[in-house]
């Protein structure tokens, strides 16, 4: 098969075929609810008569990021998973297309959330974006692992629950090893090195979990017993 089909590149043909059904299958409701709540929370910092403190801005943005990634945890949910295993397009392509469709919207959403925080209360955007990316990578990797090693078709709810619990638990970790630290503390820089490591590990786990799910081999005997 050549690189073109009727003068159009094959990948363009595949995109035209794949984008509409993948777009319809995306969990738009969960994404919209999580994103809407996050923006409402960020916008609430402009309601008081006086500008919130930088500590408040930092806390609000972290909660906004968590709200967004809890919606992102539903990205790979597919109620029809067990009826679409025979499609010719492999799972990494379908999962990658889902992420490619949502990523630009997520970037716009996060930018809007940052600018909704008053300038005097806004923490360094680069550091908070790194934290948000680390959480997002975890929200993508965990359901990918569940789909790879189990028959779960909709791992989003469980992922969102455990990711929320894990985030609360991490908040209790001592500053020496913690992730959610106050700006200006001695461990602020090292904490974001840990965020970068977490992002890399979670991204690698996502990539390694994208191949087709593992299947248990079954031994079938013929009528003759062979």
C-alpha cells in the first residue's frame, strides 16, 4: 500500500474516518463539569473587595488543577470497549487521538484559570503548570494501566477517587519529601524537581500501557482430546 490513497495522504484519510467517532466517544460531560467547576473556583478569587493573599492564590490554583485532572481521568473510558477490540486501528492510535483532541482545550482552560487569579495573588505560572502536568500525567497513566492489565472498560471513576485520596495523602508528607509546598520555602525548588520526575515516570507508564491489553491464553481441547 502506498503513502497516498486517491491523492490524499493515508494519515489524512484515517483522521477523517477516526476523528468523528472518537470525538463522540470522549467524556465531554465529565470534562465540562470538572473544567467548569475549576474556572468558577478560580474566578471566585476576584469577588472579594481586596486581593487575596499569594498563599490563597496558590491553594486555589492547586485545587483548580486537581479539579481539571479528575475530569481528565475519564479520558479513556469506553463503555463499548469489549465490542471494539476488533477494529483495524490499534489502541495506541485511538488513545493518542483522544489526547490530541483534548490537549489544546485543556491548555486553553489552564491559561484561563491562571489569568482569573488576580496578578497580585498569582503564583509563578511555570511551577504551577509543572504541578498540573504531573497530576495530569498520573490521571492518564492510571486508567491506561487498568485497561492494559484488566478488563475494566470505564476506569475513570476509580482513578478519580484514588487520585483524589492520593493527593490528600501527599499533602501530609513532610516538607523534605513533599510536593505541595508554600512558595518561598527552602524545599520549593527541590519539590518541583520531584514534580518533574513524577511527570516523566507517569508519562513513561502511560506510553508503556498503551499497547493492546494482555490476554490470557486459553487451552482448548479438540474432541479427540488433543
